[in-house]
C-alpha cells in the first residue's frame, strides 16, 4: 500500500502518518511538504516516511509527484486551516485550498490512476446553523460564514463534481473540531492550554486572554478522526459525504473550565477584542450516524482525556 498524505508536517497529517505506521509497517508512507514547513511534528518518524517537496498550487509540481509515487490512497490534508487567517488573507485561503485540490484531482484524472482520495472538509461549511437544525446531518444547508468555510465548500463540491464527471473514487468528510497533542497554538483549546502552562512555568503574567466563550463546538480526539479517515476510504461510498464528530457540544467556556481544573495556578481571565471574529458560528453539534452505519466508526477517546494530554504536551514542549 502506497499512501500519500498531503500536508504531512501538520497536526492531522503527522497523526495520520503515525496511525498508518502502527497499522502496518509494510505500508509506504509519502508526505508532501513545502520548503518552509516546520518539521517538529514529524521528527520522531522522519526516518520511516518519504518526504516529497511539493507546492500544491503548482500543477506541474503536483503531476510530477503523482507520476513518481502513484499512490493507492491519498489523504488530502494540506490547507490553510485557520479561520481567523482567512479573514486577513481570503484570496490566499481560497486559492490555496481549492486550486491545490484541483491540481491533485486533475493529476489523478490525467494519469489515469486507480487512487482512492479522502477530502478533508470541515463542519465550518455548515456555518449559520439554526437551533432547531442540531444535531447537524449531512443534509443540512451549507451557509458558510468565513472565507475559510467558503473554501471548504468549494473543495467539497469540486470533489463531488470530479466523482460524478470522471468516476474518481473520492470520499468527502466533514470533520468537526478535533484536538490532541501537537495541536497548533492558534486554536482555542490549545492556546488556552499553552497560556496556562506558560503561567505555571512563570513565563507570563497570571492573565489568560480569551475571545468568544459562548460558542459551542463538537470536539473529537484527532486519533479518532484519523481512524475515521482510514475507514472512509476502506468502507465509504464513493462520492458520498460523511460527518465525523462526537455528537457532544462543549462551550468554549466549559473547555476553559476543564483546563483550569488541571492546574493549581490562579489566573485572571480577560477578553481580548483581537480574538473576536467579524462573525462567528454559534453552535456546531454534529450527527455521525450516517458514517457509523456505513463503517461502524464511533469515537473512543473522551474529550477530557484529550485536553489532559494536550496540557501534558505543552508542559513537555515548553
């Protein structure tokens, strides 16, 4: 089995590589990176994978890579994945996410590869969700509320179109929030954890800065998400879309309270206006029953354990 993970140096990419290395050591794991990609997430497995420098923006670069590797499976995880950045760089976000995927799909089509492709969509595609529409199913209207969410809708629809037009084996997944060790510090729960550890270690004042604490999000451990991605390509129906989530919503305030309970340090909580978005999604609570019925997947790692391991990650890293 030859597995290609785009964006392998990222949070989910590195966990995906770990997952397949443990699943079967005979798998050949390839991963794309860009020259400026930080390598810290994959240092512990770098000798077990093959890195390929590739800018997915560049069609020739992608095609050359695909012709060389001829992967059996592609997990397309490379993306501009931070919602606030998309407000400041909307054109780059949309170009990076949609054109990058287009080049991958075109390469598979033109090279006539028999490759299964998982497209990592997002719950952000649902955007404005009315209270009576939760838990969210795959049939819920898509009302994206950020440039990032728009780019993910574009990826989603592009994958659907390539399956219908050319018969490419594509599975679309809409993962809800996921976390765990190595989660980027720009993401809310990881940022809180890092701030708390910095306070514990005397590296910053005893003030924890927050944004909107009322938003509710459905969180799943990244290792459960990655296992879902594997099952999606093994058992999912080509062209179909699946929610991958826990079916439980936590308010950001609740997440903060859980993290605060994991430290003995007293802190003051202050709102930072810079952390507030022009528009925010009030609630994202998912329904994964379609995916469960098709693959048998369900989450296994409690979110409280995920947060505890995230705190330990920052304690070791800092």
